[in-house]
C-alpha cells in the first residue's frame, strides 16, 4: 500500500465517524486470554496493526486466533499453548511493545518465555526496568539473550509486595497479568489507574481473578489456581476520540465521534472547553465542534490518569497553534514527545521548546536536558508542506496540520498511523477531507 498522502487542506472537517475498542486495551486483553483454560471472545476490536502483531505472536504460541474485522470480534483459544521457535518469535522483533506483557502468562503456562526486542514509538527511552524488576520479585529468572529476553520460572511464581517508582501503565499491566495466577497475595503501590487498566481488571475478574483497587493507587491481588475464558466488549478508544476532536477544532469543523464516552474523557473535555471548543454529549457519542469564535491559549501539563493524557497532547497542540496568545504545554510522561513540532514550524507555527519544567510542578525530566516543555504562540496560519510522520500520535498531528493548512501537503510514512487509527483514510473521506493516496 502506498505510504504517502497528498492532503488539500484548509477545509473544515464535517460529519460522523465511529471509534471502536481502545488500542491500548485490546492488545492486553488478547494477552490475558493466554491465562484462561478455555476460549475467550473479545468484542469491539478495531482493525489496526497492533491487533495483527499480537494475533501473530499468540498464534506462534499455539493460541488459535479467529478475527472477524467487520464484526470486530476476536476469538482466542489457548488450549494448545506451546513454546515456539525463537527464530519465529524473532520475526516480530521491533513490531510492538505488547510482547513484554506475555512474560507472566507464559511463565504460568509454560514455565519459560522468550520475548523479542520491543518496538513502539520513539518518544523517549522507554525502558523496561520496572517490568523486569516485577518479574524477578515474583521469582522469575530473567536473562538478556540475543534478540530479546529469556525468562524462566524454576519454582511457581509467588505473590509479592511492590511499589512502582512511577505509575507506569505497562508495568501495572505486567503485574496484574502475573499476579492473578501467582501463589498468595500481591500488593502494588503507586499503580497506574488508567481506564484501560480498569477494563483489564474487568476482564481478569470475569476470568476468575480476585483483584481490589484501593485508594491511593494500591492494587491487591489474591492469586487463584485457575482462570477461565472470558467474553468482553472493549472500552472505546479515548485517544482516537480526542484526536478527531482536535482535528475538528484545528480545521474549524464539527465531528460527531460515535462511541466516544464522556466518563473516560472528562479531563480532555474540560481542556477542550477551556481552549474554546464546544461539545455535545449524547448516549452514543460526542459531537465536537469549533463555535466560530477565537480559540484561547492555555497552560497544560500531561500526567497519568486522571490527568491530561500524554497521547492527547500532540493532536491538541495543532489546535493550540490556532489559539490567541501563548499556550504552555509541559510534557511529564515522556521525555521526547515534542519531536513532531518541527514539522508544524515548517508549516508556519511558532513553537519554542524548553528544557525547563514550564508548569506547576517540577517533573522527572527537569534538569535532564530533555526539551519537554513547549510554548506555542498563536494564532498562526498554517501553510502546506512536505512532512514525514515521526510516530503514531505525532503522525496524526501532522495529518491534522495538513488538513488545517492551506494548499497541498505531502504526508509521508502514513502507514505508521495504521498502527493505532482504524481505517483512518475512510474516516477522513467520510468527513469530507480532500486527499489522495500516492499510487506509485
Ligand atoms: N517507564 C520506565 N520504566 C519502565 C516502564 C516505564 O521508566 O519499566 C517510564 C517510561 O519511560 C515513561 C513512563 O514510565 O516515561 C510511562 O510509561 P508507561 O509504562 O506508563 O507507558 P507504556 O505502558 O509503555 C502505554 C501506552 C502509551 C501511553 C502510555 C501512557 C500502550 C501499548 N502504550 O505505554 O501509548 O502513552 O501508556 O498512558 O498501552 C500510544 O498509544 O501512542 C502510546 C504511546
């Protein structure tokens, strides 16, 4: 498939699109199926590259996967789980970050695991030290091997007490997927509590797990001896919903996002309103629109849930280039999440990056030479440019900028966007965007 879009921008997006299950939940729920003694069925599954990668990795481990993209249903039967050839697993090296979450389930099922080198967006160092420390504390042996990590469990894994240095989403999921079948009780403090994690807990509870989420980010798990399959409908993708909302605002349009759910987006909605965007919520989705008046500059800090998600930041920054005054954005989750702004500058935006924490509080990245704060001056008209998609969310931001900019932009590397935005070109067409895919 051609990897470039020519976008004729400067026209508001109008219309309706549908978001299905959250990318950052669906892949984890698919991994959880490995823990069940019977088949599982996950519904509301979007057709995105991450689902394909996880399906392939599960199949290599003997899970029978049947995916019907139209119905959005994936059936997973883990009855013949087996150790695959390392060379086969290696073919998926660098494709995604999800393989690291196979560790606990495979250790329980097979007593060993080989995890290929991870992929994912280049938005910071993205270490896995918390994951490996968690696995060691459960009693796993973890060794670096060529092309990945080799793990084994000489004894059954035992429950443990762990405090995370930072409420990492992935490390919390690692712990949940390992603790549910470990012997005894596990207690995690400073856990991440994102809605996608709450939904993973829903899945695990359906499977037979005993998990309680206490106040102050403490999660307690009582290990059980057996888990069964589940049937579950994935929560909607709040990142995709916010991305289309930002596209509506930046282009001066209106987009009804069918499937968007208020409860998962409260912080985004507050910010959207402060910028001057308007929205109407009904039982089936949220309509986001630009009311026609000037947009307002804001001060924003990204944070773990219930704060403003880091993944909402990049799309919204494009809309902030159209707001009057100086906006300040302090990114506190990833140290390198402003790589995408150079393309916006080439299109006419005025954005200055700073190493300092330009926010209410000092974050982990202050004093560490990362350009993790941005000052955006607006409004600046955007003009067309030739731009290259840097990462998933940054890529969608480039697309929004191209849609907002007058003239024809060339957006290269758009297949990266397929990793997390289902059929985004069909959705662009449904919203009246003018574009063509390069056919060469
Ligand atoms: N961190 C460590 N050590 C670890 C793990 C994380 O230092 O072992 C640090 C990271 O470097 C980062 C911070 O902790 O600075 C937060 O990382 P977290 O583990 O929470 O992120 P993740 O699980 O790797 C998921 C999503 C991201 C999303 C973050 C935060 C998936 C597959 N990815 O990543 O989504 O930004 O949580 O909500 O669920 C995206 O969808 O584009 C995306 C990047």
